[in-house]
């Protein structure tokens, strides 16, 4: 999961840096945008993971079995 967040952060940072470079922004701004955007994306992703983990620990997560029919629970196959 963290590897995915890092990959998304790297792609987002590269996109911002290339966009700034193509918009003729000064080179130092485009180069500075890469680590700043990457760090912002990583922190946002980790915050979302933390919120999701807290919700799981409280038990607020939806359960699949709540939507299963009683016929399926009784062992009969659904039609």
C-alpha cells in the first residue's frame, strides 16, 4: 500500500515539474516543485491510510455478510 502511495507521489511530482517546465517557469521553480509535490502527495496518502485504519479499528467498516440473503446463509445457492 505504501509503495503505491510512493509511486503515485512520484508520478504526480513529475507531472507538476514537467508542466511547470513546459509553461516556461524558471528552472529552479520546476525543480523545487518535484520534492514539494511528492512530499505533499505522500503525506496526503498516509493521512488517508491513517483515517481508514482508525475507522477499521472502531468497527465502522461495512460488512459483506450484511447484504447476503438469508437463503444463501442457510446453505442454498442463490438463483
